[in-house]
């Protein structure tokens, strides 16, 4: 990681803020992978966090070795030229601010939405334009992922309708798989943050970024995330072992498809859709009010983060010019 000594002051600050985003993702977003397992008491919170942290790390490393297209699609949004360091400071600050506010209200924020919107806001402030094609493409993928995940959960529930299986034990496997895919999907987006910064500083950039993200994501996940676990685990629906397994398995399948196609999507939104789908198929009541709040957070994330990032860039530019 000798590239750190070559970074400028603004880039170094942006690097630490990027790692802050990774840490926050560990305890605000990664817990969606263990929410159902903890809610049905298949695993305790502490054991689930350890399992999640370990498989997040494995997922990131494995998918980065197989396919870096998720990271590439995020990087396509970040072209700030000479003002890259300052722009990324504003982008990462926006993601951190919004994620922490969402966490305080026990709502799982999507760092994917927040990052995308913040990059667009910074680009608009600096260049007066937004890289429209990748922006629209990522939004379309995010919407499609919700539809696909819902359909997968319904199909999975129908396929297992009369199956008698040890679902309580199978949940541990589905929890590990869900955590693995969170690392594969969200981990790559977080790697992209660092690659934007260090792409000009040596050939070891990929491995350096992957190692840093893997370690910090591991630590962040160990911090827990009880607020998010409660919201997703029991706030949308009271799942039993079978419906919880269906939700995890179908979410993992959807995230695998998205990762292979290089589509950066929201893991929280995918999990919320599979929970709702599996609950409906099992005849369990769905708390549409909680589901609506999650949808509201997803909708307001884009304009709010875009505006905050835009204003921060204008503010820092004014200070620099002054």
C-alpha cells in the first residue's frame, strides 16, 4: 500500500472518508444479510455478526477476482479531473451524513443510491452536467432488482410449498450466502471508491483497495447493527424459519445475477422485497407501513444526497477561490 505516500493532502482526506463510508456500511447495511436469521433466533446476534463479517470478506475477495464490472460502473460516474480530491471529500461526506441520519431513524440506507446521487451532485457542481447514461443505467438496474427479487422469492416459496426441510438449520447456510453476496455486491462498490482515488498511484491498486475495504468492512460488520436487524428482521413481517430461508436464498440469487451482470444495486432494497414476497406466499401479514418507509428512504436518497453533495462542492470551491 505504498501508494498512500504519493497521495496529495485532499486525496488523503478523501481516502480516510472513503474508509469511513466502508465502516458505516458494515453496521448500517451489512446487517440486512443477518436480519432474518437473528429475528427467527437461528443464530444469536453476536454469532450472526461474526458469520456475516467473515463471509462479507470472502464475497468481496471472490467476486473481485471474478468480475470487477460493478466497480467499473460506479467509477464511470466519477470523472472530476484536477478537482478529484475535493470532489470526493464532498461525495464521501454526503454519504456518511445521510447514512448516519438514516441509521439514527433505524432505516437501512442504501449506500449505492447515496453514492450514485452524491457523484452526480458533485459532477453537476463542477462541470454543470451529469454523466447521464451510467446514471440512468444504474437506476434502471436498481428498479429491476426489486422486481426480480420479489419474483424470485415468490417462485422459491412456491417451489418449497410442500417441502419439509430443517429450515432452522438451513438458515445458517442462507445467512452465510446472503453475507457472501453482500460482500460481493456492496464490497465492490466500496472498492470503487478507493480505486477512483488510487488509480494513478501504482499497479497494485486493485489488491490494495480490496484488502483495505475487506478489513474495514469486516470491522464495521462486527460493530453489529441492531437497529437495522430489527427493522428488516421483524419490522416488515414476522417470518418463520421457512419464509426467512426463502427471503435469504432468493435475495442471494438476485444479488448473484446483478453482480455477474455488473449491476450495482441496493442490497437492503433487494432483501426488503424478498422478505415481503416470502411473507405473502406464506400467508403472513406484511407491515406495508414499514415497507413504505423503506421505499420513501430509497426515493428521497437520490435528490437529497445529490443536493447535499452539490452544495458542499460549491462551498469548498468558494473557499478555494477566496
